[in-house]
C-alpha cells in the first residue's frame, strides 16, 4: 500500500468507492452520488486536503477534510471524511489516512477536527474512539435514508 496526496486523475477511483457506500450503506446520509468531474475540481482546488491509499495504481481508500461550517470564524475547525473499498478494511489504511489528514491539517494551522458518524455505522464509531476522538453528541434522527431515521454521532479531536 502507498499513501499519497490525491491528484485530479484519482477522482474516478474515489468516486467508485464513495458511490458504492452512498448506494449500498447507511454510513452516509446522502443519496446523491459523487461525480468524477466535480471531485477532480475539488482535488485540484485544495490538493493538500485530499489523500489516497493505493496499491498498484488501484485506489483502495481516500480521506479529505473541509471547513466544518461556513464563515471565517470556523476557519480552523475542519470536518473530515474517510472511506475505504470493501476489501481494504481492517488493514490499517483508515488509521494511515487519518494520520495523513491530521498531519496536513496541523501544517495548515487547523485547531480542531470533527467527524460525523452515522448511528448505523458502529465500526466508524469504534474507529473514532480508538484513534483518540472524543464523542461530543448524538443528534437523534437527524438524517433519513432508505425510509429510516438515522442518528448522527459527532466526534472531536484537538490537533
């Protein structure tokens, strides 16, 4: 496995992973699939905020971060996303991608990092606790997908 900054031409591989999770799981509340062109633009705009794990040119996972909320007062608070291909879970890639995100965010002067985890994703909740995040809150039934109400758990770490 090789960990590196993402490039715009990685967008198709990222979209494959993200869209499978959007279609087939409750790990994310969105039903709108990611478009390769839009991902490429996002990567090109802020390349230091996008990371991929790859093996022989195949994207196995990715992580990115973005401002937690709009406005200048939130400029040092970021939210992040990590997703792995199904066969890539449990191999340490998530932890490696998180470390890359934390390192890049620190270099950028980020003060705090947030993760929002679906109540239907117990593996994601456990991951956050194992990696030093503190659970701040549960927002009950804040999301809806596949005719189900879903809780959102918010996790936090100071960098």
